[in-house]
């Protein structure tokens, strides 16, 4: 069994698992949880806000921002995640559970794997300037890239465009990898890119791995580990409305009463750690709703840093209406397939005029569904907007990823 081979690590709860073993976290059957989730999903059905109106929290409690937010809910360390991933792959190979020269890690957006793979001690392969190569040119290019040294492709979605002339590079890549006749390689691949190619090439058999989805308990431990670092300072997080605890992680002898927040969040985020972290960051506040009402309800707080958490049904998350038209959905689907695109690339893969693309992107940016990486001019779906985007695409019949 995989879970007997791979040792769990607090930075990667659940570890690496075969792709076919991935399942969404179980949904709580408690009435209060069902009500909260219904409220959240109702938010996802409303329309994009009017132009100029950004999404903000529905309450007026002071938010955590800047250094304080980075202290309480820091972004994961890509270097440490890279070490953990490599360690687990090594364990799998030593145990005989993985025998291929090239390892695939297929993950949903915002998992952090692409960034982590750039920190491995391998030669990083970057896409050529020309993604519209002929079959012959693609064969020559890959022969040069794959025949020497251990290599890594941080994000395979960067190597193609959904265009009649933009498929040759990955067709040639998969043909070579299927033969398992290359130097040792490591490939990170977005779940949306993977979904396209396994439908395009259904005979592919590459034995990919993925990150185990975070359950509520694993999410609690992960948030706790991110905030406490080496454990020098404990973080305390309690719900704004009733004072129930979210962090620190529960101990056997704990007297604290705990909220179902992380369990609900695991369901909303579908176990996706990047989405969960973005919503967690949005939910943190500097003080509770009514400090006087909380006094005497719980034992004295343990020593450490303290912040407060807004209930999920009081958060204003980005949303996309089913009446918004097909144009935004077409753009969003393309962005997910390729893990981000420029306006010129969006024009090529969607067939829409660039001016229309820009207008639609501007509206979605105001709605926090899309962000712009100004360094590279690339637009991407945001982690906060991802639950609404995925739900919209699925409702409209687009082929969605398996996560």
C-alpha cells in the first residue's frame, strides 16, 4: 500500500498518492454544516458585481493584512515542499512502487507543486519561444532536451496551445515518455492540462501521482504547521461569532471546543490546499465580533498569538453568474487548460478578437476571478475565484478536471 511506503510529513499531509486514488473530502452531515454550505453555494450562483465594485468581506471587522497576514497564514515554502516531494518519490522508488524513469505529479491549480519543482536540483526545462513547431522540429527539440542529465518540467501546461498548430510539441513529448527511454525526469502537470491530454491520447499510461486531498483534520494541522514554523510560537484562532477554536490543532487532553470551520472549508475547496489557504487568509480578522459576549465561554487562551476567523457563510467570495454569457466561460476554460495565458494567446486559442478578450478580462479582474502577472503579461484564474469558476464551467458542460 502507498500509505505504508510513504511517510507522512506535516508540510504534505496525506503525502503522494496514485492519481486514481484521489477522492473529494467527505461532506459533513450535520445540519449546521449543510446550511452553511448551501449559503456558500448560493453565493456562487449570483452575478458578477457591477463594474468598479470589488469583492470585500461582508462584515466590517478589521482584516489581517501585510506582515500580520504573512505571520498568521504564510505562503508555503516552495523549497521545503520540493524536498518533501523528492523524498516521497525516492521512498516510492526504493520500495518498488514506482519504476518509471519519468515521474508525473498531476495536481489541481494552486497546489504549489509547479513552484516547488523549480527548487529541485535538476535541469529545468523551459518551453521554446515557438510553440507552433512542426512534428520534425518537435522531435529534434525534445531529443536535445531529454537525452542528458536529470531534468524537470515544472508545468507541462506551458508547452502547448489548444490550436491546430500548437499540439505537436506535447504529442512528441508523450510519445517519447511512453517508451520510458529518457534520462530521469520529473514532470508537474496541471489537472486541467492532464484532462485534455488523456482525452486526446486515451492510450496514455504514465502512472501519475498527485497530492492527497486535505481533509478538515489535515487542513487544521497544515495551517497550524505553516503558522508555527518550528513550533516556537503557537497560533490561536477562534471563530468571531461564538469563540470556538480553529487553531491550534486539537490535543488529546484539550479542553477547548472546536469549530467545524476547517471541515467545511475542506469541502468547499474540494481538498485543494491552495484554494483553502486563500479562503483562510480572507477569513482571518484582528478581533472578534463581540468581545464581551465571548468572555467566560471558554477557558483562558493558551499563550501565543491570537486572531479571529469569520464564518464561511459571512465571507463574500468571487462569483460568476450563469447568465453572464458563454464568452467569460470560454476564456476561463482556456486559462485553466494552459495555467495562464497572455491576451495574444487567448486570441489564438479562443478565436475571439483581442479587444473583446481584454474587455472581458478587465471585468473578471474587478470581480477577483482573474489576476494579471504583470512581469510576464499572463492572466490566471485566482484561487479565491476558482470554486465559482469550476462550478460555472461544469454547469455549462465544459470538460472539467477530475479534482
